[in-house]
C-alpha cells in the first residue's frame, strides 16, 4: 500500500494512492499518526482497501500533497552513512552511526517550497531513504528489526552548512529550519519494497544530476540502525529514521561548494518511493 496525506497545512487528511490515483479515507481514518500505527492501523487499512479499493472519493489532482505521516514524536537522522559522502565531506568513516535529530517542525509536503533561512549562506540538499516505525521498539535484536518497520519514504534532509558546521554545538540547528524536511509523496508499506539494499537514490538541481547513489552502499544497514537506535531510546510508532545521503551534496562539489539560491528547483526520487520537487524561495517575514 501507499499511504498519503493531502490538503492545506493544518488541514491535512489521510488517504491512499492506488493505481495512479489518490483516494480520501478521512471518513474512516483519523490520521496516519502514532495512535494509528500503534493500534495496528496498517492491518485494518489493508482489509479496508481489499474490500473497497476505490470506494472512497478521489482526490483532485490540484490538491496539495502533504507529508504521508502526521508529525511524529521524533525525526532521527544518520550522518555519514555512505562512504563516498564521508569522503567528500573530509570526514572519517564512522565506527558507529552518527546520530542527530531534526526538529519535527521542519516537516513539509514533498512539493512545498524550500524556504532558505534568514541569514543563510550555505543551504544544501541531501536525498535520503526514510524509515517509518510501526510499533514501539526498545532493545530490539537486529534479526527482528524489520518487524518494527511500517514502511519507507523519500526524504530531502536539507542542511544549512554554516549553521551546522561553523557555529559550534550540535548539527541539529543546521538541520531543523522550517521546510527542511520535505517527506513523501507517499509512505510505501514494507511489503512493497522488495530489495532494501538495491534502491537508486537521485537528486537534480535545475535539471543537473547532483546525486546518483544506491542503498547497497549504506555503511550501516537498516536492520542494524533500527536495532542500534533502540538501545538508546524507545522508537515510537510513526517515528522517522532518515538513513543518510550518498555523495553529491553541495558541500562536496569541486572545485568549490555549490549552495542553493532563490529560484533553484530541486527534484529527487527513490525507486518505489516516487519523486518530489521543491522550489527555493528567500525567507520572508510575511
């Protein structure tokens, strides 16, 4: 199944993407949130879809795509999880996963504008595979980790490199600006992704390919990451783990870095998880 949400900000509703069309399920489902996943909502949704695959109203093509998962308790990100990206960042390959958080207020629809933050000089892109947690995970064995996964999404882990790397402290402040986490267009349930270790990730800026990677090159694989993180915190239903980006970010461009400017168009995609498109806009108080 492909779970979607749609509608204007603060008025999003749940639905499903089926055979190239979006359907409104808000009369039967409150939202795709922690409560939904914790109550085994995916199983109930599957039965509903099988019984009435097109019984719900179709969503008009001009209605905004929203994040496929309602605001989770946390967005956990993994840094330097592709060897080629660590190299271009002039950083050593980590012996254990580099873990940081991204504020949930940074979540935005997959095709919403990217807002370049006030005082930003180095806003950058990062295409990533995101994992959505299905049920509470605490001290999970790696062999059982995928049992705790609801599905997967496309994520652009936007970063402001000056905020992240040049102003001290932790990376979170360079990762959490408003609009810095476009997610979707849909969450594909785990059964739809047959080979997690062979998914192409790509990203273009103004039509030029910048990132072209594959999950086969992940340093720490998804089962390990779910298990590892669950040793330090409870992963709650609906939580998001963003698993890292391959080479090709703006910071790593030669002979000098390239950063996003107003008017740039960023497009990205992952096999089986669709594509998204953001237009960069300068910050405005209005």
